[in-house]
C-alpha cells in the first residue's frame, strides 16, 4: 500500500490538473500583473518534483531545461502550454515509481544530499510538494478569474475517494 503522503501528493497533482482543465495556450502564456504565467507554473512544479524525487533522492536529471527555465528565482517566462504539460507529465511518470517505494522509515529519515541537510526529513519535503501544488493552484485560479474564465472548480474534489485520511 502506498504511503499516505504519496496519496496526498497524487491528489494535489490531480486537483492542480483539474483546476487547469480547458486552459488554452494563449491564456496559459498570459501574465497577469506580476504573476508568472500558468504555463510557467506547470513547469515550475515539474522542476520541484524532479529536484526532490529524481535529482536529490536518486541523482537523476530527466529534463535538464527545467533547472534553467522554471527554477525558483528563474526569470519570468511564457513557455508553450503543451511543452510545459509534456515536461510535467514526463517528470511525474518518472517520479511515480520512486514514490511508490517510499516508506514511513524513509519519510522520517533526515533529507541529506551531498552532506547537506535539506530538511528535518523527507516527509517534510513531501509536505512542501503538496503545499506548493495547493499554493500555485490558488494562484492559477486567480489568474483564470482575471482572464474571465468561468465555471472554475469551487472546492476540493473527491479527497474522500482518492486520498482519505489514513494513519
């Protein structure tokens, strides 16, 4: 059985995708005020997942351009929406088998890479990923509202069916 944190990561991802259903390339590349574009945000979340679960945990860089284009502190950009989704999908597909292997013992282990402590434990990094998705989901919904999109999701989806609380 997958660890409950992994279920929550996957649920956050699914809600992020649900919240962006129907976004066009034109709107995905639009910048509203100082906010990054939706297409950049998709790549940014792929960057974080690659950074934590592939690079830091396994020493693998699947999509090198994520480090130059979507990192924290990278200049704002408006990449093609399809490219951002393709990069995100590739990273998620590569990360998922690794997430399935994570146990409570791993999540409780200090997150150390190259002798440097990144967090008290890998579980804290999992929480950062989850909350990062929710932060950017809210941001993208605000962008969509500013762009005049209607019929946006109103609340959290089927958490009870997809990722219910488990001890």
